[in-house]
C-alpha cells in the first residue's frame, strides 16, 4: 500500500485564502481586487478544499490518520514583499495558520496546516506585471525538494486578480509531469463576474471557479477528490455562511454550486 506521490497544495494568500477587500494605496491594489467579501474574511470552504486535496492520495488508499502518516502542508506563494516581512509575515499564531491547523485537527490530522511561505519583493509590489514571474520562480524553488516528482505532485490554487493565472499556466507549460491542476478563484471589483471556461495546457486543467464548492465540484469530476470529500467541502462552506443573510450574493453564488454538487450525487 502506497500513497506516493503525495499531493501538495500550493496557494496564494490575498483573494485566494482571504479577501483583500479591494483596498488600494493610490492606484496600487493592496493585495487584490475582491470587494464581495470584507478585507481579511476567509472564503467559505477554502481550508476544507485544500485539506481534501492534501489527503486525497491517503483516502484513495484507505489510509487513516491513525496510521501515522501526515499529508503535506500547504505551501504559499505570495506577492507580499519580503522587505515588509516584519509586518506581513504569516506566523504560526496567525488566524490563517490557526484556521489551517484546526481543519486538520477536526479530522484527526495534527501535523497538517500552513507550510513553507515564499515571498515576493517590493519590486513586484510596485511593478505589478512582475508578480506572476516571481511566483513561478518561487515555485521552481519549491519543487527542488523533489525534482524527480516521485514523491510530490502539486495543485496550485490562486485567483484572477494578481497574475496567478500567468504563474499557474507557466507551471503547466514547464512542469506538466508534476503539476496536476491549476484552480483560479474568480474575483472582481464588480458584482457577478463571468466565469471563464476551464481549459487544458499540456493535458492538465486550468479551472476557474467562484466558490470553493464550485472548485470542489470540478475537482471531483477530475478525480482529484472523492464525492465524500466534495460534500464535506459543501458542509464547511455552508457552515461558514450561517450568520450571513440568505439573500446575500455570497449565498446566491453558493446555491448554484451546491446544486451542481448534488447533481453529481444524483447521477450515480
């Protein structure tokens, strides 16, 4: 019985894990463009989605946390400047790190959570067009942990606001043998943005989604997670929005994707 290769999730931070709120300094976006959620709000279901991807190879082999194996922690590629690390560093006692850890602990996995963080620089913060290249070069640093791809494969999760698409598509062009998929959270300064169609690069999918339930539905269709995992993500996302009015556009986005999840179950 083997879980190799492991799946390591690689994630952006702002507008991927939590909302930037669309805050700007002058004309420069301070982390992203999303205005649907308040600055700092975590996206419903995001931690469960990344956890399910991380344990997917364990689940497929019927291995439980009690067997003593821990799935890879989530690696972070962020445009946050290394020079501002004192103020922007993602620390183990941060709300973000605690939310990751709690998700794993809720399922009996003590060692899962936030892993290596690879930062950008002031240069990319000022010259926005360089962000995608910096994230890709940081990805190349990360995969040096296993250049053969025999131990680790990757799923990249980013958003449509800060050149994550450029970074993700470059990963697929250069390293399709180890990058299983790219998921891009569709964010906008305007309500109800259109969702681009998914596409393939070197036979690997680039997926666009509005909610993490939508991402889970497509991940399930691609065979990256099970139907049970998909429904755990549905439950986590719904729970996260319990205190939000059902007339909110957040719920409207979620309703559509939850309906798609149940259609998968009904088609079996």
